[in-house]
């Protein structure tokens, strides 16, 4: 059974159709890259998968790990194992990172019928992850993303993923705007998440990320549809030839 | 029909002998009988009416309070407690720290009482028609004087416990004078609690003078107690390099009006005015602040937050006046407000009046609901909608709590605010 199966997905926002029939299957253990120019529908797809208000699905189905995803609230999707990494992680001053991490982990544990994690185990685990993301412990006691640089915000997204261990990680332009050091740390985090039981979708604008995280499949999204899919060599072609060639070929 | 501008019951309660020096008391008495209590026509009282007081028929208590204790224990290290029960001062503690002198107002000498009741408690205060301060001057029989000697660093917090409502329908008009000598440092905490269930009204005035290079931290904690009515005024006069740090946390009470007049009168002086008000039920919580920069190279930082729930009302008005000769001023003010229900109301009004030209000044007021983007973010982490709302509201309050200088008090207040938020019933389908 596929981990994620999207069939003929149409979605609109404020009455205008953005996604115009997307089909996509992601199996556990696979890394998929979805690439596309600005306005192709990449972020809309992420928001629809995340269950954001304001996006209306007019046709199609999404099945996630055997659940009808469109019937689930945003938090239910997260608890079922789908985690969304934001293109622009939100700043929440006043809510400490450490608190968010603990609440999120315990929400998941509660759904699994587990007890709340004990503070000692939790802190040990979190500190190791913080170090692995080349971050400072002090960050844990700052407000969520409050005053973080772009790179710190993206590291924080990966840190949350590493702690929460989703079945499917959906990363929306996690690489955008990162300098090379941050990109290496972020890519390294993504590579550590790779595993038999986990699917990863990298939504990206730039081929560069794929030099560090090698995808199993690459899809080109254009005007709300996936117009071409292939292996990692497709990403290299995009880099070399640009979107235009591929678009012509597809049409 | 009223014989005077005051309700009859209040006029009748004016004492023969007040704590103020005779001349000051008589002038105040005459004045307040003429002008009466403030009404909605008064610009400063547009959003807050005193009807509950006008109709209250309060009486002044006589000798109460020996056995009244607060129900809340603040997490403070060896505090020096000055207890007032329905405005009656319960006596000077025995174990005063070095450099601290405390005198019951009734026992103070004439000059001290004249300072406590000065019609001009700070050079910039020219408000002869202020009825409530004048009423306090005319009515006050009790109060306390705190003197901190020059260079004394007082570690023990000085706590004024206002325990209101021990007897039914009482009013009180206590007066506090606190004077810090040069380079002294002290923390004054007002612990405000209602000990009875019947309405009580306290109209108190705190006059503080902060000498050169001295620092006063003044924390006001208005705790739960739904029947309390209070109108309070604080004056702070700062000399050169003095600091006045005010933290005003208002959680309880039926109608609470606090006013701060801070006169930043000496070069290098600084003031912070930090506040958190959380009106719910039918509470009205109101703070008016006036900062006057009267000297060059002075700074102020003001940060108020209000969270209004149910049919609660919050009022914040912050005035900053920069006088003509006060150059190189930095004055920042922000007022951020969160409305959690359709019936709640918040009025926020910044006022800047600048006569100098070399000034860096900013102000901003926001009133809104919870950030939808932040709610979505938390939910994508598996946090349920209600809980996500709770986190955001608590986080909004936390940013102000974090500015409190006493860590144990900070943690205590965080828990207190969380309890308040847990008790609220969140409608499942509301955006608020």
C-alpha cells in the first residue's frame, strides 16, 4: 500500500483553480522531489496536504497511510504521521521552543496510547538533536522562531521533524534562501530522516538541494499539473536546460 | 438632590480630622465638594464610569482587620509586609532592614505629611481638578511612609498588602509616601486581594520620590476577587539618573482604574512602564499613564498588553509629553491587545505631545484576534486547536510576564495566568 496516494486532485482558492488534476504516489522509503517555477502550485499543494483553511478541494482524493486525508483536521494529519515543513516558518514569540517540542511530542504519544515523556529523557534527546543541527541550547528557551534568521528557522523545522519522526515529511522550499553552511546542515538532517518506513517529499524551486539529498523520483509541476516525472537525472536536465525545454517536450 | 458635587453619602463621610495638614485637607475638602466625582464628560473618563461607586453608598471602616490574612502567598524571599485591611494600616513590622524607616502616616511629623499630601506631588502634575486624588487628600486618615536611606540597597521586597472588602461596603482612601535617597534601591510590591464578597472601594494614592541615581521597582499585582472597585494613582518624580520600573499586572476586580504620573525630571533618568491586563467576566480594567520627559537625555519604555475575554473591557491610555528643553529623548510605547470574544472590548489610545526637536519616539497600538498563521503552524505539529489557542494566548501574556525582575514571581505568575486560561471555555468553532 502506498504511503501517500493523490488522485486527480483539483483545488481552488477564492474560486480560482490552482491545482488542476494532480496524481502522485509516494511509497515508504522513497524521496520525491517536486520542482516547478513560481506559481505552478507547489505551495498550494503543501497547504492542501496540511489542511489549511481557505483551500477548497473540488475533485479528487488523497489517501495517507490508509486514511482519507481530506476528512482529517490539520492536527489529526500530524498525529497520523504527516509533518509539514514550512517555507516561511511562523514566528511565535512568547511560546518557547522547548514547550512546543514537548507539547507536539506528547500529542503524538497520547494518540499512540503512550504516557507523557519524562523530562529527563526528553531533554537528553532534544539536546542531542540540537547539537546535531549545529544549534545552541539557548535556542530552546527562546520563542518559536522569534527573531531567528532564515537559516535558523529552517534548521528548527528539521529539528522538529527529527524529534517527531513522521511517516511522511513534506518539506516546502526548505532550501530556499539558505547559505551553503545551513544547506549542508539541513540536508544532513533530511538524509538522517531517510529510512525504510518513511516517505519524504521535497518541494523545491532550486536543483541545488538535490545535490545534497538524492531523490528517487523527480516531478515537474506546471500550471497545477505534474507534467513530467522521472529519476534524479530529470533534475539535472532542468538545471542544464531550464523549464522551457521540458515544457515543450511535455506539450 | 445633591447638596454638593459629591453624592450625599460621600459628602457626609468627609472627616473632621484628616491625616493631611489642616490647611491642605480643608482646601481639598472644599474643592472636592465643589467638583464632585469625574463623569463621562471628562476626557480622561470617557471609557470608564464611576456609576458603581456613585451608587455604592460606601462607608469608612472603623478599626478592622487584626485577623485578616491574604489567601495568596507570593513567592518572595523574606518580604517586609505592610498590611492594610480595608485601608486600615496594621502597624509597622519589627524587623526593618538597615536603611529602611517606616512610619504610620498618623504618626508622621507635619513636614512629612505635607510631602505626602503635596498638591503638586511632581513638578509636571498640574491637575487641580483631579477629583479622586483630592478626595483622597480630604479623606485619608491612614497610610504609611517608607524612607530608604541614601546608598541603601534593600534586598527584601517591601510588600503593601491591600486586603479589601473585609467588611461590607467599605471605602478607604489610604496614602503612601515612598522616598528613596541618593543611589538607593528598593522594590515595592502592591499585593491586592479582595478578602470579602461584598463590594469595597479603595481610592489610594502613592507618592514616590526617587533621588539621584536611585532605583525604584514598583510591581502591582491585582489578584482575583470579583467585587473589588479601586481607583489608584501613583506619582513618581525622578531626579538625575534615577530609575522607576513599573510592572502592573491586573487579573481581578470588578472595576480597576490605575493611573501613573511619571515625571522624568533629571538628566539620565529612565522609566519602564510594563503592564498586563486580563479582563474577563464583566470586569473593567483600566490603566492611564502619563510620562513627562522634563530633562534632556532621558528615556522611557512602555509596553502594555491586554487580553479581553467574555464581556470584559480593557482600557489603556498612554500619554508621553516631551518638554521643549528635553533634547535627545528616547521614548518608546507599545500597546498590544487581544480580543477573545465578541462581547469583549478594548480601548487603547496613545498620545504623544512633543515640544523638543531632537527626539526618537515611537508608539504603536494593535488590537486583534489570534494569528491564524500561527494557529495553523501549531496544528501542523499535532497540537489540537483549543490547545493551540491556549498556547498562543499564554504566549502573548508571557512576553510581558518575562519582563518581571523577580524570577520566582515570574514563574508563579505564568502558572497563575495558565490557570486562568485553562478555566475559560473555548468555543470549538470560534476563530478567537
